[in-house]
C-alpha cells in the first residue's frame, strides 16, 4: 500500500527492510522535486512567452484547406511549420503519422515529431522528446476553410496553436533532462 504524506512517499510493505524503504523514499522525493521544478520552469516560460508575444511576431505558415488535405501534405506542412521555430541546428527530428480519427463533421489526424540530440560520441541519444500535432480537417460544408492545427509537448497538457504561441527549445530540453535523471534514479 502506498500513500503520499508530507510531500514524501511513504512505503508500507510488510517484509522490506528499513534501509531499502528509506532509499525508495529518497529516490521518490528526488523525482518529485524534479517534476515540480520542471513544472515551475514551464509555467515561468509560458508567462515570459506571453509577455514576449505582445512585442514580437509569432511565426506561422499558410495551412492548406480541408478539401486539399492529405496525410502526406500534413507531414510536409508540419515540417514547414517547424522550420519557423528558432531551434539550434544540433536538434534532429523525424515526423510520423500516428492515426486517423473520424468524428462527426471532422476527421482528426495525429502526428508525432520525435526530437533528439545525437552527437559524434553518442550517435544513439540517451533520450528523446516528442511534440504531438493534432490536425482537424472539416468534412462538412466548411471544406474550404483551412485545417485547424494544435500541438503539445510530451508530458505537458497545454495545447499550443501555430501563430499564437512561440515554441521554446527549452521545453524539449526539460523533457529529455527529466527522462535522463529519472533513468539514473531507477535501479534495475
């Protein structure tokens, strides 16, 4: 049985020795502190971004109409939109179509853009971060309207819209650093 109390994870297991339980509690506290710090940084970045957006133009692209949309065109347009982001050239990514979801009046397409920073010493990165895109294509009378696009960064629920929020490279860095730190904390 597990429960949270006083921001520390208390583990109640009948036969575990106290040293092991203390180690688990310390590791859980460390992971919790990292998650809270990342959440604080993310909210601070969003606040700063909102302030900057009043002074700077947020870049966007001309999205296709619903009647002209295809899955491949969706990938090409996401790639074109990513080019408007101010990113270091060390980041590499690949874009994949995930699924199509048919609903009343729209068809929703899901894409994943997986990011990493491979190096000469470590060509296979220790971790990756994903940005998920959702594309809504109208299937009713409004097929001449442009598609509706939003995206979110892995482990965050805040939805962003192209042209309304500025992408931050730090969001990807935070996800990767959190994953690496979590892997270091877990003993297999």
